[in-house]
């Protein structure tokens, strides 16, 4: 679908009854993940005649949808995940937000939706963070931002919709996994698949996650933190977790990660990890890696570490892998040395502790 290149001004409508300072302070003490929300949100609308218009930061409230809204019937919906961080010196930083904007546009193209101009996407994110900056936790916390877009036209015909809503909500968050930096356990799914060639695996759309939930529920039954999917064609090649990319660290100093090819989400944390690892002098191989290799390499000691990565969890070491035929540990079952180093480097950049020589961080002026 063609997209209008217009970038409307963003109006600011302040909440007349925001959460009190005392209640906000209490909420920020133990925010969990995705349970507490800020006072405001962003809304913008798209129609063929006006393009993007009526953009505003406005008090957070329920959205009213017609029962025939296309998103409810044909799942025309995409989203992003990103964070705002508070540095020790008070600066507010975003990490590679341009990449989120570009991936959002790529997801929109795959789902036959209009692109949100990068300028509008970035400006909307910054305005929301600026308005709700008091909600950004200090210390290890951050403000998780969820831009999303969905088809809003009331029409039951099977075609791309003619009306869309772009929205951003924000949630102060702590650690994604309950154990914090503790290594996580995985369940290897061999029946259900996340994505197939030619499908929507490279798009960040809700349908991909909905399709993974039954497998994630199975992982929980097996007392595992996450599910890992194999390819749809052969059920042989490791692809990604339910919501994160995966890396394997070998005893020769090389690092292996499954290649992008339309079935794996091009993670921004994944791309950043590749750069950081290569700058350490490590050889990063983006190649197919089979589950049988994974088991054999773990048993022989060739595989010394493995980790998952994504915006929510940053980097999480993988300690235990369960599957239909049994289970195996990676290394000593704890978060590995390289995983910890890469996580520290990445968090240091995101929090403004480390000098950003790559231009990855974007400062939001108060």
C-alpha cells in the first residue's frame, strides 16, 4: 500500500488527573514487566485522502472500536518494542530508535499497511517520553515503549483496510525474567512452528506471537522459561525463541546465530550484538545451526555458552535445554562470561555509561 509522506504536527493534550506523585513512586518501586502504564499515549490516524493526521499525545484511555474493525477479523496489526533509559547524570536516552522506525515500516509493507514516516515515528516517541519522563525508573529499570498500528476500517471484505490508527503506549519496567541475570531454561518445540518461508516471520506482527503461545504454554508446563522454534520445513534448524533471537558461543571463540531469511525477526539487539562481538575480534557466523548440532556440541564441550537477546530481556544466558527426548545443559548451566560481557557493554551504551562512538544513542531534550 502506498503511504503518504506527510508528517503532521503532534499536539499535546495533558492529562487533567494524572497519577499522583506518591502512587507513581510506589508503582516504580516494583513495576514488573508490562503491568504499569504511564499517564499518556500517542494517537494518529491514516486515511487515503488525508494520509497521517490528527497526531497527538493524549491522556491514556481505552480505545473504542467498531465490532467490524478489520483488525479484529483479519489481524492487520504490527508493533515495536523499544526503551527509554535514564542515565546517572539525568539524560534521557533512546537506543537506535531509527532502526525501530525502519523495521516498523518494513512490517507495515509486509502486512499491506501504510508506512509511518520515520520522522513522525521518532517525533511521536520523543514527545511521549518527554511528557511522561517522570515515569522512567532509575537504576536497572527503563521505560518500555510500545508503538503499534492496526486496521480500523469497519469492513468485512478481505482486502487491505482503508483506515488505520497508530498508537504508542509506555510502561515502566524492571527485569523481563524473574531470575534477573540468572540463566534461563528452554523447551525445544518440534510440533508447532513459528513461521515458514514466504510467511510473516520477519514482520513484527501480533499473529506471529499468537501462533507461538500454545508452544510457550507447553514450555511452562515443562518448567521452562521460554520456547525455541525449529524451522517449518524440516523441524531441524534452530530459528528463534518465542520473542528473542539466539546465539551460540563455541570454544574456538566463534559465535553462531541463525541467518535472517524471512522466517526470523531481524532483531535490533541481535544486530547490535553482532557488531559488539566482531569488535571484540570474534568471528560471527550467520548460518544454519541444527538442533542435533546443538545437542552434540553441548555434550562435547564445543559449545561453551548460549544466550537469547531482545529489547525486553537484553541478553539472557541459556543454561538448560529440555526436549522430547530428554535435556542437556550448556557449560556449567550458568550465564557465561561472554554473555555477561556483551550484556554489560550493551547496557552501558543504553544507559549512557559508556561513550557512544557509533552514534547508537539518541538523547531526548527535556
